[in-house]
C-alpha cells in the first residue's frame, strides 16, 4: 500500500483532544478580543477544521498583524525567514 503525503499526514498526536475537551467548543477562546500587536501562540484545535493552519506551525509564537474576515494574520519568524499565517481564533492562544 502506498504511503499518503497529504496535508494532515502524521497529525494523530497533534490534533488529538483530551477526553474532557471532546465535542465542545471553547467559547472563551473563540470570543477572545485580539488587537493588532498582540502576541499569540498557534495551538491547533482538532475539533475545528475551519481556519486551521498547517501542522508545521503548531507551537509557533508570533504577533497579530491584521484581521481578515473571522481570521487573523499572524506573523512570526521561522528560522531566519519571516512568515505569515492565516488562522481563526480557535487555533490561537494569547501569550503574556
């Protein structure tokens, strides 16, 4: 059987949710008011597929640059390269 090389390949550990978090959406995370310049961490939520960035950006920390529809544009440096990711607030967590 051929090995698949899709975008969700190898995400079983990353997108798994704990037993108490299964089946419900964290309203406080969705409704959190972000403004430009806020520092956020990208933490993927397996219960919400919409607006999920690629799994390689799991755990990255960056700043919010703009809002685009319901999602936010997050900029960060990956090695020595500046990158920007479009992510919905379900997949973001504020950092101090």
